[in-house]
C-alpha cells in the first residue's frame, strides 16, 4: 500500500512523535533522536505502509505493555526510526516546513534539543546545524 506524503504527515500529526531513545553505557547517558509512530496492533499494516512508502528498512514492533495502573490495553504496533541516515535523508525532509500546530512546535523543539543537549551524540548534532542552514530546503522537495 503506497501512502501519500500528505497522508503520512496527517497520520503523524495524530499518532507520531519526535522524541529521543535513551540509554546508558558505563554510566554515560545518551539521547538518540528518534521518530516514532504507534497505533493499536489492528493498524499494523498501516504502519508498515508508512515504513514502506518512506522506503525505510526498520521493523514494525508489536508489544503489549500494560502499564502500572492495572488497565488492560490492546497490543500496540510501533515504527521507530533512529538511524542517522534515515533521519537525515527521509524523516526530517518529509516533515520540513510541512507540519502545522503543536506537531510543528514539537518537531522544531526536537531539532533544537538535538543541537543543544550534551547527551545527544556528536554525530547527530549536525542535523540541527544543517536544518538551521537550510540544507533540507532542496531535500524536502522530493517529498512533496
């Protein structure tokens, strides 16, 4: 199923997030930038459609996290993208100057945190710098 980029942006507005994966190695905290989209497992094929339409290689994970409040929740399907080339060549260009409202603010704050947070690995910091220098202006045209 080929999804339009506009459809993917709309779906992300409701179900996606620009976030960070955190890990700690030898006491050193790392925050790796990540894009994720999560929905009930009944929509796993839709999330796979997002992945395939963006030509990403990431796996769509299925998990059943029940939380600590005792509520019974449906299993979830989730796509998470945190690889530098995928963020640089696909995720940021797809959303570059295309989001509205709160999701636009979340995206811009995410880009700024990438550049400012000392726990973000140096290799990812270039994303903020090239974003601010207009690097994605041309790349984004591929996703119109």
